[in-house]
């Protein structure tokens, strides 16, 4: 059996896809097609993501709770795997392209910075104060895979995968998720606009139905799991969850994920959009509001917030000075810049270089860098 025959076997599942699914033949790459092999396009995107260095660093990045000694508390890697599994469950039931869903889901948080959304907030302040526009983890995820990986060459993923990553932000809940047709120019426009307009990301719509599935799955993936992490840490008790939410969704991750997933499947079968029943939608809204009040707004103490803010600012200012001083013995050169292409070095501002460097750090690495910088200052 030759290579082409094997590839056709791998593509046979596309014969059973929904008319609303995105097919392998639709794939568009910004930088030309890859050398052909037995793997379909979106299958290859997943491989390129999981073999990336950024994927490896998921293992030590905060999901919600940082600096906890409880080894059962979720890290970012667990969240992306949960999103992938939930999204593929919905995608299989709706006869969508599971390969594309997996690529989008596993890559969606690649650009998340150390210390989660709190770290993202402080890096955004740094970026705005230094004229580099908005910093958003979904945009940095695309930048990482499109520009930074492979020493500044990028991974040359399909725009369908990159678009799903760009549009994944689960903070913006909707009762219906409609895809919108896009070409490569449309995708690049969306990407660039996020740097200029902080509200633009709120209105992003994926170009594929698979991207819509990943977007709602991002919410499903964190709601229940974050509750279980919070309960494990004694933040609150299950009985504190409002009865109106418990009666509809349950009070544990198993029930919350199962209830929402099944409802979305039943509500979306045969439709060119992803939707859910009214009572499930309202319950998700209420649960998100509860989580913000009792989990996300209390995940870090005042002292922890001050420490992390000082850490980000000090590390940023230190490495910006190292570049200005052309100190080739500095870690930002030895670990990062010395490995990057001339194209990256010549077409990236010094501020952006430091932001890229910090965004790629793990919690442990930025803490170690900060403590070393502080002890030598």
C-alpha cells in the first residue's frame, strides 16, 4: 500500500461529516502547503502543536490557583486537555471535524502567561504603557504558533486552526455561536485589530463550526473543574452553590460537564450553529457569575497580587535594559534571542521581544528570574 492510499484511509471519515463541517480540502496555510505525507491537514496541525516547546511549558502554568502545595489542583495543561475532550465529544456527536477541533483546543491557551489571568492583566498593562497595544492570551497564542515557535519561523498551521484559537475566548458567553466565512486576509485583519481595540475580541466569531464548539467548550472545561479545585482548597463548600444552579447543572464537574454537553448536542444537531436550551444557558450565566464572585476574584490575596505585579514589572524592565545595553550574557539572549531568526530580530521591537520572552515563561521560571534579579540589584 502506498502513501497516498494510506492518506485516503485516514480521510475516509470525512465521507460521514456534517454538511456544516470543515473539510481537509478547505485548509489554508499562510506560508504555503507542507510537504505531503499520510496525515490530513488538521491532524498535522495537532502534531505540530503538541511537539512544540510552548506545549511542553503548559505543565507549569497557572490555571486559577497559583503557588499551591496541593498536587491535585489544575494546571493549564489539564484545562486544555479537558477542553479538547469535551469539544471532541460534541464534535463527534454533531459529525464535525474532530481533527480540527483537537488542534484548536490543544493550542488555544499556548499564549497564556505565567500566573494565569492575573499575569495576563499585568503584562497587558506593560504592553499598553510601552506602546505595543493590547496583550491578550488568545492573540499571543496565535503569535506564538504563527511567528515565535521554531526559533521565529512559526509552525505554519492552517488559518482554520489559528482562527479557532484566536476566537476561543470563553469569557464571552452566547446563547448561539454562528461561524462566519473568512479568508486569510480576514483572519489577519482580526488578529491585527485585537492589538488596536481592546473590545474587538469580544465580537470575534470563528470561521468554522468547529471553532464555535471549542469556544463553548472552553467555558464548560473550566466551570466545574475550577469549582472542584476551589472546594479542595477550602475556598467554599458545595452547599454554597445556589440551589437554582445545582438543580439544573449539578454541583460537581462530572454533572456540570455532562449536563451542558448533552444539552448542546441535542440542541445543535442538524443546525449550522451551536446552541443550548434557555434554562441551561441561564444556569451557565449564573454559574459564571458565582465563580467570579467566589473563585476568580478571590484566587489571589492582596499580597500575592502585589508580588506578581512587582515581579512582572521588574523582570520586564530588567530585560529591556539588557537589550538596550546589548548584554549578550543575559538570559534573554542565551535562552531566547540568540536562537531566533534574523527576520524576527530585525522586525520586532525591543519591548515586544521582552513581552514575548515573558509570555512564554512558566510560573517557576519567572519566579526564579525575579528572585535572582532582585538579589543582584
